[in-house]
C-alpha cells in the first residue's frame, strides 16, 4: 500500500471515530399481548361426532325452523349441536372456530342459511297454476 493511500485510510478511520454519536430515538413501547387462557386441546379422534341418526334428526329440526333462520341469520353459517345453535359466522371457518371455542369436545354440524338472492330460480315449462 502506498503512503498516500495509507494516509487517507488512516484519516478516514480517525474522522469516523471522531463523529459525534447521535442518541437513537427510543421506540414506542408495544402493548403486550394479553395472555390467553389455555384451552384444553382435544384431538379430533377424541371429540364426539354426531351419529347419522342425530344428523337426520337435526336436519329435520333445521327444516322445521328454516323460515325463522332465514329471517334471523340470512347469509350466515350456523354451527349446530343437539338441536341448538352453538355458534354463527360469516364463513364456514368462523362458525367452526367459534363452535370449537364454545364446545371443544364435539364436532358440530355446520350449515349455510342462504339469502334470498342466493337461491336460483328454476324455469319450468309448467304453468304456475300446476305448481301450487
């Protein structure tokens, strides 16, 4: 290394060391996440699933109360266990997650309640009088 180059390197190092140290701005304290109460984790195989007889009974219950659900929960998913609504949600996942938070020991029946604009119209060649 030549003398001229070594001198500039030395001067640069000295100049760098001589710079005043600016204090760093303190970061705003981030709020700590609230500690969640640990829910018991139940494996899927240990959870209680509905039998096909229960599913048929619950489907009949849904059909009986269809008008009521269409008025109260149009366009929502309902999570059902033992002929009771245990959770609702705008998506299947939301309803299922809310249901497992409410009842972690069961696998609920999740169904969609259609809105009026979701139901397609069927065109038939029959006159309206015949349909009644």
